[in-house]
C-alpha cells in the first residue's frame, strides 16, 4: 500500500540546532478516572444545528499536559469542536498508564473514549499487549503534533557535551562514564516501549551506544522530572515541553538533543479513539476531526502562538510559567551544554504545515514506523514479531478515510490533502533511510537492535 511520494532530503548534519522539546509527561496530574475533567463547557456554545446531524454530541478525551495536547485544548477553548456540534470533555491524565486504563474502561465505565497517545499505545491496546491481554480495538484518527520533544541531560554530565550526534560530540563518553562511576549511565522516560523510549534508543544507537547494554533505562513519573534530575536519579531524560525547557530554565540540566534534530518533521503523538465509539458515531468522528484540523491550523499561525501559550499555561490547563510555553511554541531553545540560544520555528512544534506536507493526516507509513521500532527492540513478543504482523496491525488501527472526509468537508485546498497513505522515504540525522516500501531494508540497516 505504500507508494512513494516526494521526498526531501533532510540531512541532519545541516540542521540548525534550534530546539524544542515536548512531549512526555505532565504536571502533577489531577485525578483521572471518573470525570476529573479539566475542561469542558467551551467558551462557545455548541452549535445545536450541527449537533443535530451527529449520532452523538459528546465525547470524553484524555490528555497529558504537554505541547502535543495543544490542539485538543485549543479546539475546546477556541470553540472549534463546538462549531462542529461537539461538546468535547477533556480530562487530564495522571500518567500514560492511567490514560491506558481509562480508555479500557471507556467513558461509559467512568473512563475516556480516547484522546492523546504515544505510539504504539493505541495499536498495543487494540492487541491487548499492554492491557493484560484485554483487546480494546482503537482507531488512530490524526497526528496531533510533530517535533517538540527532546532529550535533556543533567548538569552532572555537562562535560560529556552530549548533542544529537553523539559520535561527533561525545565519543567514548558512555564507556568512560560507566568506568568512572562504577555504574551505568541512566536514561529515563515516562512510559516504556513508546515514543520517548524509542527516541532515546534511536539517539543512543545512532551514536554507537547500545541502549540494552551500555546504559540503564528507567521509567520516571513526569512530576518527578525536575527533582529526579537534580537528585541524580537519571543523567538523561527523554521528554517534551514544557519539561526540557524547565530543566534548562531551572539550571538542572541542558538540552542535549531535540527530536527535530534526530528526524525532521517526525511523527509524534496521535489522536486515537475507541473503535466502538468511532463505528457507532462516524459523523461525530468526522466532526471531531474537523474541529481538530481547524485548531491545528489556528495554532500553527505565528500570530496565534502567544494566545495559545497563554491559554495552555493557565492554572486550568498546564499551570506552567507563560514564558516557557511562549518560547517553546516559537522554537526558541537553549541548546547544548553551553546553552546556545537558537530560534527556528521550523525546529519547534509543528501542528499543521511543514516541508513534508500537513502534519495532521495519519500517514500509515509513519504510524508503521513505531511498530518497526517495536520489532527492532523486541518490545512486544507474541504480538509484533514480523513485518507482516506490524503492517496488519497498522492497517487495522489507522483510519485515514475519516480524516480525508473531514478535510474535504472543510473545503481544504488539494495541496493540503495527501493522495497516498505513504509519506515516502524518511531520512534520519545519521543518514539512515526508512523507505516504507521496504521495511526490511530499514531494519537490516540498523546496526544495534534488541
Ligand atoms: Ca511526546
């Protein structure tokens, strides 16, 4: 099914090193489960005329307070969901595992219908691989954001001068660290076997460091990020804004790499909803996508970034200092051990436009990549053991037809409507090429694997 499209050579060595990070975890979360809605009752009244055309006018979605959730919050606060007849209830999730447990419950059981996900969580929830065997089919509807994540390093390893390109900046650093400290370098993320784990593994392996042997990988709850880095719980943390920016701002550590440096316009987190909800409410699913797309287009406009930061930084939503989010949204980062200021919106979080086309459309070639990495590291034995299994799962879970319907109903220009489920070849900073038409060649090209 993969068909090549245009492909822009994005050689990482030439990337400017501005940065951004977003993505991993949240603030001290509110209780989730029954309700714990952080927000509903949007500023704009729900369009009852539009509602009357839908199978349902409500949906309950979970979110984690990082930049990836911005289109959900903005869609609610700026009335984009309401305009299309939907009363979206957003509830802050205490952790990724809480989100998983809540979607298994479903809104009818006091949980959620869907929301924001790291991949391949929706695919693995569908297969029962992270839910004790309970299969809850889910549907991936759209990508929420690209870039905006990164790897922060502690001040204790400033002398390592860690950058996105470890081979160039820090040869032999990890071996030397382990010998000197008498223990392994510790690298953390907030949820195993998904985005942040995958980013840190890609980064290390591309630098010749075996994440299974040369470092200790551990899960650290997001609220413990700053203190953990201060206390020496970990030397590196793979996460997303506002966390990396806060680590740098509080002078607890520095931004070693942004995910944009590793893979420009990479897939990040996604909107996915229980398939039983989507199958029962296809028109409402399209309405949800229309609101999401309009929210993503709105956030992407430079003139709206300050307002978006103001909304998200409020106590009601993320409760973080406004300047942190303002800078993140604009791609303003202090990169590297020396904290070199960089500003490049193209290296910051992307919600709609990019050099590789629209961000929102759920390219199957991109969602598949997370399953290929799962195969590479043997994350889900018994579920993802072959490329054929990965492709079959991917095809079951991604519904790009609903996105295309929403885009057409919104009257988007043809240039914003992808014509293939494949975005074509992808190139990483280290020169590795992922051609979705030949996943085996990609896997074969990787020297370090699980
Ligand atoms: Ca993320």
